[in-house]
């Protein structure tokens, strides 16, 4: 492990404020990489090299300076992390006077290094997770995608496990923190790190699960057993949302895609989760693609290939012209479709009388030739035409 030079100098500056003596940090080659004496920077320190080679504390008294080229009197102690000597910290002064100070500075140095290196490791893993999710979900990918396999190997993820894609909109939380602490990249990074840490510490993320923040959305690749009940999947997403920052009026809408049994299916599951996210409203703030109304709408939208749109050109043009002249037509059909063609329920949702709804259906039939209330083919066409028009 190599001690970052910038971090080493920060440690030296902090330690000197406490002990009021010069402090040096040397690397494994015995080179001073941080010091309170700028003229000694990048010079060789024989005492430090001896510490590296022996793993022992080296004390240098004034009469021994000729034995240690590049050194001054003082105490030099090994910096140990994970059982390995990664560098040396030295404190200037007569060893009889600075032994306790040296041990204190050594402890401070190791604690700061351990903390910062853990943060660096966490950020590195977060970046790897972000790269993996971008490779897996934002673009169509195959199981043989070299980048995806390389990132999965680095994160020790088994791509053969079935997973679902969960997408949670965290824009509201980011906006609240930005309004409280200012809009900056640092604030955004800290919010993302906090969210990911809360999710990781929640106790229900498996080793093969992965989460990252992509463009104001928390994206989770969640492993699950085949055949897990749909309500358990939704319950898991609800638990994940409860781990997100509270304190405002955030509701965190969430969308859940279908089970992806191969890496090639991550992208479709992600697109399904985004589709569900767009249909979160009212009290329904977690939507799953397996819900019938969403499943039908999604399948209808996916059926609108260029070839299908070509076939629908004439009737679609006529439908759009009628919709411009009859603005209530789309809302009427949409309400009926969303309420299983229950006339009474649809009328109530539209806040109109039942007879008014029946009149509207008669008018739609007269103007478009479509009778969705009595003809299954017309019902399917209405669904397709509504989706083709962007509703």
C-alpha cells in the first residue's frame, strides 16, 4: 500500500499543531514524503529505511547522526496497517524526551490513515458499482459483455443469479439537502454516500446485491429466489425506502422491473422499473411491473414497433384528429381502461354522471368507429392508440 502524499502532509500538519515539534512521514523507500521542514521533502532518511527493514523503532541521538544520513535526532516508528509496515513517522527531538509524543503521533497517523483509506476504498467500490450498473442497465448488454464481466469479477458478483431492478427516485432528498447546505458536487457526493451506506447497513442487502446512484435515482440490482411472491418483493422495496433520509416530505416513488435471469435481461428490467416509476401517484408510491394494469400498458407500449405504427397510421391519424376536436375522449377512454370498463367506477373517477359517460362512449363510436365497451378488438386498438399518442 502506498501512502498518498497529500494525505501524509495533512497528517503532518495536524500532528504538529498538537505536539509543536517537526513531524516527518517517510515511504517504504525511506524518502520523506511529508514534513514540517519543506527543504527536506523528497530527501532520503536512513533511519526510516532501517525501520522499514526491521519493523522496529529507531531512536537517533545527537551523537549518532553520522550513522543515519539524511536524519536528525528523534524517534522513528513504523506505520502499521493490516499487519504490514506501510511507512514511517518520525518526531524531532531527543528520544528521551519524545518517546511518548512519538507513540501518540504514530497512533494518530494510523487512525487517520485507516479512516481515510477506508473512505477511499468505499468510494472506489461505489464507483465500481456505478460503472457496473451503467454497463448492465443503461445499455443493452449480453452476458459476454467484457466490461460487465470484468466489473462483476472485481466486485465478486455472480451474474448467473436471478435479479430484479429496483429504481427509487431520490431527487427530492437531494434537492432538500442542496437547499440546506448549498448546491455543490461535494454535498451531492455526501448525500449519495450516506444513502448507499444506509442501504448497505440496513441488514437486508445480500453480498451479491449491488446499488448505486445514477442521475438522481437509486438503482438496486437485487438477487432473489425464483418464485418469490410479488408482495414480498414490493415489501422489500418499501423497507429499502424507509432507510432513506427522512425529515422532509419526501415520498420516494419506486419502480420494480421483472426478474432478470441473465445479465442480458438487466436492461429490459431497468426500463420496466422506469416505466413503473412514471406511474407512481397518490398513495401508490411503489409500483411493480407484474401489476396487471402496468403489465398491459407496458406490453401495449412495447408492441408499438415501427412496423406496428406503420400499420396503425390511418386509424391513428383519424384518432388524433378526433381527439383534438373532442378533448375529453382520451381521459374518458383512459379512465375506462384503468377501471376495467366499470361504467360506474369510471364515471365516479371522472366526476361525471353515469349517463354522461355513456353519452361520451356513443359519441366516440360515432366519431371513430370504435366501440371498446362491446368489442374486444376495439378495446385493444384503443389501448394501442392511447399509448401511441403518448398518454
